[in-house]
C-alpha cells in the first residue's frame, strides 16, 4: 500500500493500483512508499508523463524505495510556476525508474518516489509540511519549495533535522548566507538576475531606469543587485519603488515611471506582478525602451494571460532551451524538452530544467555513497559534478550553483527568443520597444 496526499484533505491510505485506476488525478499532490526515507515497498502503479498523478515510472519488482519529499506552490498566484517543477520532477523520476531505478553505492537498487504537498506559497505552511515529512513520514531527502521567502524557513527545517535539501526555486543570497550546510540551490542568486538585462540596455544607450520591487525576500535581493549594476553601468535610477506582495494594482507605480520617461523599466517580482505590469503598461501609457520582469515573464502562462501586451517584454533565464547538454536520464537537453512538450503540452523553461537537475543531483549522490545516511548523501552532493539537461551542476562552498543569466524577449513574429548575450542569441533584441500607438 502507499500513502496518498490529497491537497487540502489530509492523508488517506489506499491501494496504489486502485487509486490510479479509479481516482480522478486532479488535486493529487504526491504518493510515497510506506517506508518513508528508504525501504522495501515498491508499489505497482504507473502514471504517464501527461496525466496529473504524481507516481511516476514502471516500478521494478523487489526493488527498495527512496522517497523524496517537499512542498510546492500548487495553487494560488504561483501555481503556474509550481506546476513546472512538479511536472519535471515527475517525468524525471519516471524515466529513472523505467531505466531500472537508482543503482546506489551501497550495492542495492532503488526506485524513486515522491511526496509533494501544496504550500500555497505560504512560508509558515511550508515549514509545517517539511517538519511533518521528516517527523511523521521519516523522509530523509528534501525537495525545496518555490520562492525565496518560502525556501529560507524550509531550509532551516532541513538544517535542524540534518536532512539534505536540494532546491531549484529559491535564489535569495540570504538562503546561502546562514552557514546552512544542508541546503543546495540550482539557481543563480537573485542579485544576478537583472545583470545581463542591464548590460543589454546599457549597450543600447539607456541612460535612465525605473525599478519596481515586490516586498519579499527574493525581489529585494534582486533589487539590491540591480541598484549596484545600474550605478556601475552609468544608468541613473530615477524611480525606485517597493510595493506590497498582496497588491494587484501597479498603476500608481507605473504612473511615476511614465512621468520620468525612464528608458528602462525593471520589475523585481514574481509572475502575478509580471502579468499586472504587462497589462497595465498600456492603460498607463508607459512606453520605455525596455521592460523586463525578473521572474514570471518567460513561461507560456504569462503570454496567455497578457496576449499582445506581453510582446517585447524581456526576462532573464539561467538556461537556454536550444542548448544540447548530455543528460544521463533523457540523453540530451533536446530530449528533455521533447519529453516535457509531448507529456504536458508546453515547452519547459529554466524552472523545469532546474527541477530535473534537482532530482538528478539526488540520483548521482545516491550512486556515489556506500551508505544512504543523510550525512553521507549531503557530503556527496557537496562534491558532486555532472552535466544534465540543465547544464553543468557543481555547487560552490556556500551550496549555490554558479551560473550567468541569459536574456529572452517575447517577439511578435518569432515568439520567445534569446537576445543576449550576442554569442548565443537567436535573434537581435527589438530595442527600443515600439510605443503603444505603433504596435
């Protein structure tokens, strides 16, 4: 049997085969083996890459089980991005299990299973979830949540309980400045997100900029990096505004941008506010030469929500979809892209690619240790170095990966294009963005 976590309804116990055959998959957060961290339960179900169940792969009869557990934004404002992580986790786990599971360094073969619960991007709820996963389910290996505000307290749970956490959704430098030896991140730190975009604008002659920053951990770290970069690039910051996370109206802030006629508009925030910015720029007649959101402007959900208003908007990425790195699980980056596209009917972005890197980091660590004790796995992650669909994975002493950001732009004819730096660009940037009367 296995434990099935139903979103918002607690935990119920069912036979896995019965559940997969008869239950509607909507609302399912995760399925874990009865054994918690590692054990003998193999399960008997299989869900395809395109359905919404969370058990993945063809289990191997008699194999042990390693359970990965965590929380994710599966509802609320960040659900579109949370879905990217969930889907990439599932398809990666399924492929690993189909290929025979993980041949660990202890001489045994294990299947991977996952418990992923909805934290609604609520830091307090997420912290409670992680404590319960450790205390009640005995899970030793943690998948980090989405957003720095949620990841910071979640990582404290990992440290307090001595459980390794690998995450691809929290980028604030504060996460990695606490002396926490149990947290590893696959995103560049937030202060790096705006740098390449500012370089692009400065090279194109930008002289003034407006910065609108959400009042949360990630966005404030991003804003700090942006202020320093604008100064060093010789771009005058003529608007520097912070707005509350709960707001759904940026019209007053955008009005100030319009009044200053800033060349660059930089939004340090998440997807909800990226959508608001793109929609309200037209109604507020804000026409900078460049508008960039640091998160949430690059996935297809953003473009579906904003329509033509999303055209010309820029966004940074730690990953290029047209790269072709070797990958132990999928074969290559392009094969990973195809797996997401065919299984879930959308193209992955850097959140998806980072998510497969999270799972493969644990896979590689399990392969290298002769004991699956959390400390041994943590130590293996520290020294790990490999290439996957996301690119090279190697953690610095503080536990964060070192990557530079690319810049994409939504272009009316070509769609989402890499436009910076020039040595990897798919298209020239459309700079300046045309005014609203010229579109």
